[in-house]
């Protein structure tokens, strides 16, 4: 049928491409893409390193030595890494750390592919990677926090964490499959290539919005300044102390007791693998929740969400059947993301931009500093008190420390600000409409 005289014929409109949110700027997009790449490679590489040790004739103790070789320099150099990241352009620190990780993993891969590597060689290369990570982590967290601003920071952090967690789940699954097909050496080589790609992405970060750093008074003065920033905020140091113990208890339960309970009570490694997969799925679910939920008292909401972290230890002490344990681990994954996003949002709001990396370094040190001790003492504790008692002890410490943190007034009262001054972060304020306010609205660790 002909159209009426003077009327334009119907032309279907082309669908408009989804517009990137304004809070997802160039730096944020580059940081998220690079984090996905590195997590895809690193999760598989962790499994590959363990199999490389075993295939070279090592035993479980040797696997533990290689893992410890990464953790010890991470703990030793974190504070220096944080101070350095607040002195130098953070993206340069990140790129340099990625380059070191690329070289160490490539060397590890060559050793595995060309012969039987010695234990000391694997420990040395792993220690080199741990040292690089000590410099990378505070710079990365400071760079991420300085790259977002405005009312949508919680959503930005939630999406970033969801991308990292999803990549970690996929990387572990893909890494395990590739090790079975091609061996650990090629997975280590893939991880080296992932660091190369991620470093290239991070080299394009724009730091023009960050105010120039002054010469300062030296590294020790910077560390003292960061210490004063932490100890001068009761909500900050109390939660750092809390998670020094919480992370240690969770690590002892999940790294040591979990596999033992699965072997002795649940029929083998399958149920424990299911539980860990459920935890990974829970972290993604928790990040999705935090993309919509913006609690007004963010630290109170985050701290309350720490209580469920006591459940896996209790579930292993009973022990729960595989399905029940998986449900508990899923809830734990959701809870840790609620805390993580609330914690990052609090740090972003309250800490001056020029001190973010130093404060992040103290936070990281608290988070990982006691893990080697806790995992080393897990065996003797089991021998002395019994496995079930040791696991109930882990749960009790998590509950007690979390309840103690709730007695700190600033933890209960710290409130999300509805607007943020540009000079707070040094980043341009994103011009975005705020999310709809939920009825209850008036930072990992």
C-alpha cells in the first residue's frame, strides 16, 4: 500500500548501541580489562606451579615451600611498595611489576618445559613474583580508587570485583583443563603472556588528573605518615586488626582443614571442589547485589556481613554434607563481597588520594601477614586439640573479633556522603544521576 502524499515511508530505526556508563571511564575500563587478563592467567598458574613441583619429584611439603616463597616477600615488601606507589606515578609501578611477573613466569615455564627444575629455582622465581606483587597491589588499589568518583563508586567497585572473581573462576577451570592436556609448563607460559598483555594495557592509563607528588621527606617519613593515617582512624585500624585474624582463620580452615575433612568425612576431593566453586559463584552474586544496593551506613553493613565467614569452619567441624557445605560457602562468597565493596567505598571516601597506596599497603599487610603463621600452626593445633575443636575455635575467633569491631562508634556511624568534592580524589566528578534510593538509605579483602 502506498504511503499518503507527503508522508515519509517507514524506516526502521537502528538499535542504539549500549552506552558505557559515565563512571566507567577510560582508566577504569583499562584497569578492569587488565585485571580480567591477569586473573585468568594467574589462577591457572597457581595450580600449574603446584603440579610442576609434584612432577619434578617434590612432595606436599615442597609445594608448601614454593607457596611460602611467594608469601614471605609479599609481606616483607608491602609497606615499601605502598610508600613508593604514593611517590611515583602508580601506573609505572604497576607496569614495572607486571614486567617482573612476566619474566619470572616465563623463566619458570622454560625451566619446566626444558627439563626438571630444581626446588630452589622454583622458590626463587616464585619469590620474585611475590616481590613484584608487593609493589603492584598498593599501586593498583590506589589507581583504581583515584579513577572513579561521584555517587556511583560502589557500583564501580562491585563491577570491578565481579569481573576479577569471574575471571578467577574461569581461569582456575581453564588452567586445570590445560594442565591435563598440555602440562603445567604451557600454563605458566600463558600466565607470562597474560602479564605482558596486562602491562601493555596499564601503560595507557592516564594520570594527568592526579596532582603532582612533592619530593617528600624520605621513605621512612612516608611510612610514618601512612601509619598515622591508619592509627588516627579507629574504624580503619580496628578492621585491619580484625581481618588479620579473620583471614588467618579462614585460610587455616579452607587451605588445611577443608581438604582433610573432604578426604576423611565427605568421600574425597569432589565435595570440597564443589564447595569452592560455590564460594566463587557467591562472590559473583555478592558483587551483583552491591551493584544495586548502596547502604547508607556502609561500614556497619560491611561488618555485619563478616559474621557468615564463621560458617565454613563450623560446617567443616560438624561436618555438613556436601550440599550443605556448598550452600554455606555460597553465602560466605556473597558476604565477603558485601564487605569488600563497602570497605573499598569507605577508603575511597575517607582517605586522601595522595595517601591511598600507603594506607592500602597497611591494609594488605594486615590481611595477609598472619596467614603463613595460621596455616603453619593448623597441623599442631589439630594434634593438640582435635580437628573439630580447632575448627570451632576458628569460628569463635571470627565471631568475637567481628562483635568487638561493632563496639567501635565510627564503624557504626560512618555514613555514605551523597556528593563528593572533586578535590577529594583528584579525579573529575562523573556527571551521572544517582541510583534510586532504597528504603534503608537516608570497604579484603
